[in-house]
C-alpha cells in the first residue's frame, strides 16, 4: 500500500518530490511520436517517373538502320538484339514510325524535322510486292519475338491509315500492299480497316484507291475466302460499299470500280453480301406482314416487287418464304403435338408457298429446305412425310418433283430416315402414275 508521501507510476511506488501535487500517468496513454523537420529523403529508384523522351531512342534505332542499310535480314537481327537493351514497350509508336516512315510522324503524317531520320524504311523501299513481303517478315519476326508489341502495332496501322492524305501516292501504295500481306497472314485484325471509313478519306477517293492495292495483295497472298472470313469475323463483310461517298454507294458502282481494277472476286463477294442483306431484310418484312395479318395477295404482291427490284429468283424466294413461314410460329416441344400444329399452320399458309412454286426447280428446292428443316429441328423428324402429303394435296408440290427428290435430288441430312418415311407414298405415286398412263393409252 502506498504511503501518504508516495505515488504509483505505472504500477510502481515512487516518492513524491517535495510534497508537491500528485501527477498520475495512465499505463495505456499514447505517447506522441517525435516528428522530424527539415529532413530530406532519397527517392527510391523504382518510384522515379521516367520522362518520355524518344529522342535518344530514335537516334539509336536510326543509327542501327543506317548501318544495316537495305539488308532486311540484318535489320531483323538488329531489331531483335536491340529489344533487350532498348525500351520497346515504352517507345513502340516511335519504333514503328521509324520503320515505316524513317522518323517520328507528326499529326497528319508529316515527318518531324528536328529529329534524325533514316532513308532505310518502308516508304523509301522499292514499290513491288516482293519487297513488301520482305518487310512484312521484318515486322512478323519483331512481333513474334516481342509479343507485347502486337497491340501497339495494330494501333500504329490504324493511325497510319488515318494519315493517308499526308503520304505520297507511292507511300500509300506500299503501305496498302504491306497491310494486305499482314492481313492475309493474320498478323493484324481486319478491324483496322475501320480507319478507311474516315469521312475525308472516303470523300476524296483515297479509301477506295488504297483498298484496291490492299485487297490485291491480300488475295495474291491467300484468296478471296481469306478476305471473306476475316471481314465476317469483325462484322465488316456488309460495309465495303462505305468505301465510297454516299452518292456513289451502290452495288453497281462498287462492282464496276473493283472489276475494272482487276478485282472481280471482291466485286462478286460484295454483290453476294448485298444480296444476302436484301434477303434478310425481305424475310424480316415477310414475318412482320404475317404478324400483322396482312392478306396473302398483298404479301405476294410485295414479295414479287422485291424479287424484281433485287433480281431475286423464284428458287431463292421460296427458300425465304419457307423460312419466314416456319420462323413465325413458336413450336410445341412435344413431338406428338408438333406434327398436328405444323399441318394446321402449313395448311393455312399453303397459298403463299404455292405462289412461288410455279417452276419444278422451285418445288425441288422447297423439298430440300423441308428436309433440312425437319433434320435440324429434332421434333420434326417424324413430320416430314405428313408435310409433303399435305403440300401435295394443296397443289404446292407435284408428283414429278416428289419423285425426283426421292430418287436423286435429296440431300444427306437425315436421308435414310426421310426416304424410309416416304417409301409407301412414293410407291403409291408411281402406281397412280402407271394407272394414269395405262388409262391414257386405252383412251387413245
């Protein structure tokens, strides 16, 4: 127990000094930390921000290119080795500007005057496909070695396409050939072509002229199927007409322009894509007319007008009508009920199908479409024969067309199943045909 002249500090008895007033301290009281003023701390190296200064980088690359000259194998080796010492990730744009144009490009495509440049670059190379293929290999090797440059390279090509007006015709031609080769070999995505839809480039005819050289080198390197596949992948297969100003944006103008330039394959592809687009629009319109409950005579008249306008054959049209009629309904998922539903629905729409089966080829195509539909929609596998009989009775399909489909015009999808289904009906048709011929002979 502490005496009258003592005090407890932190649980320890301590005597009071000169009997003065007691000062107590809490054991858990926070003691204020001392502060340092006027001190200078050294910044750690990793926290320092590097100033973006491409000058030294450009001088090193230019010097190396000047030493290797036009030997592109030596250029590729120099770039490969330099990537270990130079910051390619930070100066990717500068690197690609030098390799393409000889120096850093200012906005608009002009070279910066105040920096060193090289005469050994894409724009000063020979303007021929073989040389451009060699340059494509340089870029390919560089990006395979330093994968992180892939995105920066695509961004560079997009930028260069926007700068086309700032380049000479020869420079544009070389860039177009190189781009076509890179696209053919999958080094860059076809999405970079979005830059060609720039309003000013389109208006002045730069986009279309550039596209001619680009697609020529692309098709030469691969084929039109490569072009078609890449364009579809990025949703640009229906946008080729946009390479021309609005007043020239027609399939006829596109076809003539590219056919005259020796690109009939591209012209045919664009025409086909236009036709596919028209067919999709027509199918959509037909379904909307059915949903509105428009009279069959009005639907038929409208469809025939579209056929004439877009040069659509009756065979193509019956395929569109069949798809529209079958897409219009939400089908029952039970196999035993869907046949009954289909018969009822097709009986109602048989006049529409009949309007576009005036030719034997149209009837055959309808039978093939029916076969494919019943195969692709599993609930309809047992409905095929009943649908054929219905359309035969409705005078949509003739016995000649059915017999021809059975013997030679059917397709592989579900062939054995559907031929077996149709066996008895075909025998009946053949017997009816023989009896008819016999009666005619007796009459004669």
